[in-house]
C-alpha cells in the first residue's frame, strides 16, 4: 500500500500549521517554501481541509491559514482518510458483494484486520504528538522535508 502525495502533503500542511500557528495565520507560500511543495498543489490540497473545517482562512495583509481546532484534537488518521477518500488495503473490504469469494475468503479477513490496524494506529497519533516528536529534530526533518514531486 502506498499513500498518495495528497495524503502525505496534507499531513505535512497540517503539521506545519500546528507548528507555526502560534505566530498567527500562516501563508501558503511560506508553507510551500518550508515544505518544498508547489504552491499550486498546496492550494488544491487545502480545499478539502477547509471544507471539512480543519483549516480556516484569514484575509488581509496579515492573513493566511490556521487550524480550527487544537492540534491535540486532530489525528493523522482523520487527515489521511479525508485526503484518500477512505483507507482500505483492498476494495473487497468495503464492497464484499463485488467478489463472489468474499464469504469464504480467508485473505479478505487478513486484509480487513490489517486495514483496521492501520486505522487504529493513525487514529491514535495527534498532531500535538507529532509536534512533540519534531522538537527533538530539526524542522525540515520533522516536517518531512524531502524532495518529492507530486
């Protein structure tokens, strides 16, 4: 399984807003520069985050973006599920009727259990915890700054 860049960058965006939100609203251009992500791609990623009420925009010369909830109330799992449109290892987990073997398929049970374990782990990690982890690293590593192309 591989998470999309949309999910990975969405998590990095939320983490960046959590890390720097105490300074006031954060401009996407600044996030793009810190994270090494194209501004146009961030503009696309932020739309579902705003619609789902994780991020709010502030207009004006001191404007930018900020989290709508404290970082300890937002989990990585929430953001990944939003950006991925759900999270599952195989299609048959959510749509068992599409497979004629799903009633007796042992591997379907395995994929379902593995998906549940991933959900449980990602849902247990808050952005506050990631912020705490990042304090022991330099900011680029903490925010996952590595050269990636969308």
